[in-house]
């Protein structure tokens, strides 16, 4: 399904619908929680331009030298819908409805009317590990916003509040979560650890354990903590996910243009710790790793600043780029485009049919690989039919 920007008429309709739904909430057309949600959405989108930017913006994906998309990377069929958010109007598509649907799991679609909508989240949607796998399908018309205040989606197999389903939560294969045909904007996970030592980063999406698939989706202006040596992923944080199957991100955009980029201490767009990641036919531009002091942190610094586009760390993991453009990302320390460190030098990386250009590394990168810092297995990374340039 196409992610092309809607027509001006469509944008006018969604602005009118959003304004009407917010006014209804503010005037008592619903319960107290709905009124609070409406007020927060109004505050988050006080300027109509912010709503327009969230709905339009760069399209999902990159189509130059594109790579084949197999069943592992393809969208999940939405022919059987388990749950529907909304009853046909923008006002019926609320944060509470999204949170409730995600908590129950299954194939989730939206019925918010014919035009694009922005749903400003007032709570983080949290996946329960003992429920059916979540497929969150926005139909290329739905934007979920964190309002600059909170993380949008959370999965953690090692969080007892989300229910333990394995004695080895750190290496289990499930849940298998899919986000497709969706835009997530203005997520912010700064300071949101939920009282746990393993939860940091992931301004839009945080995933520990199981797997994540993303297809035909967009991530704009998400952020997480500005400093710290081992946290990251303004859009997506992947930590200790399936050891046998990568996390697949396909036909998706992170940033994509000036003013739309994501930022975090490390991994301006995506961060992986003990996680394999495959990016296919995707666009990763204008993201920033804004920490300083690197990892481990230099004396007198808070640490961070690695991997403007992608940050990866751990032992044996795989990073793959195919048909992907990574450009105009920056890191205060190393790897303006990609920072990837396999501590025991068993990690591997393939870059195929891809373009990496104009990624700025503030202090260090690997000789011969502009915009990249890589420590991996001998002979890595493998570069095929790709261009790396300043």
C-alpha cells in the first residue's frame, strides 16, 4: 500500500476532523480521560503545520537498486482482523483504544474515517508476552504521536509486568511483533525506564526479546536520552532479540529530509544490542547521535555519540543493508552512518545495492569506510554493488 503524501484536500479534511474531535473532547463530549487526551493532543498540535508535517512528510522506503522482498520481510496479511481501533470517525480513534488493542494482541487495524489521522498517545502501548502476536497496521493513514512526551510502543520479555513466558526471557523467540503501514512521530523515551535497569532508548519503539518486523512505515522526530554510553535508538531500540532470526525493517523511512530526523545519545535512528538487523529498501537520513564521550565513556564525559543512523553492539550478530540509502546522518563521536562493534569479533555485515553518503563522524571512523566504524569478524564488512562516499 502506498505511503505517498495525501492531497491538499485530504489534509484539509483531517485537520478539520482532528479539530472537531479535540473540541468535542474539550467540551465534555466523552469521559474525563477522553477530555484529557483531547487537551493533550491539542497542546501537541497547536500549530496546524505540525499536523500536516506528521501526515505528509517523506514517503516510506527507497526504490533505487531495490532488493527482493521475501516472506520474512513482507507485510503480514490483514485479511483476518482481530481488533479494530475506532468506529469510523477520527474522534473514535483514541490513545486508550490503541493501548487496549495492543494489550490484547492480534491483527489490529484502524477505522478512523476516510482521511489520514493523528492519534496522540497519552500512555505507552505495551505488549503482553502471553497474548497473540501483535500486528499493528495503520493502513498508510494513521500517525501515532508521542506528543514529545512518551514512548509509543513497548515490548519486553523480561518485564514481569508484561508476563514471563520463558525461563530464558533473554533469548526467547516470541513475541513476534509487526508494525506496518504506520507513521510514528514525536516519541520520546527520555527518563522512561519504568523502574528497570534494562529499559533505555527506543523513543518510538522499544523491544527486548522476541522479534520485530517493520514494513512500509515512517519515523519522524523521535528522540531518547541525549547522553549515555550504551543507550540508543531514537526510533527503534532492539535489545537481546531472537538469536536465530534477524529483525527485519523493510520499505521504511527514518527521517528522510531536513526537519524530520530522529536523535538520541547513540543510534540516531536505530540501536541494537545483541540484536541482528536487516534493512531493506529503506531510507535513513538526517538522524543524529548527539551524546559525547563514546563508549566506554571518556573520563569526565557522560558517554555516547556513536552511530548517527545505526548503532549495533554485542558479540555474534548480523547487520544487513540491501537497497538502502543512508545519508546526511551525523555522530558526535564515531560512525556518522553506522557504528557496529562485535566485541568478540564474530559479528558480520553485508551492504548490498546500497548508497551511504555524506554521513559525518565527529571523531573517528574505519579507514576506507567513510561514515562507518566497524569492528567485526575477519574480512568484514562485505560490500557488494554499493557506494560509500563522503
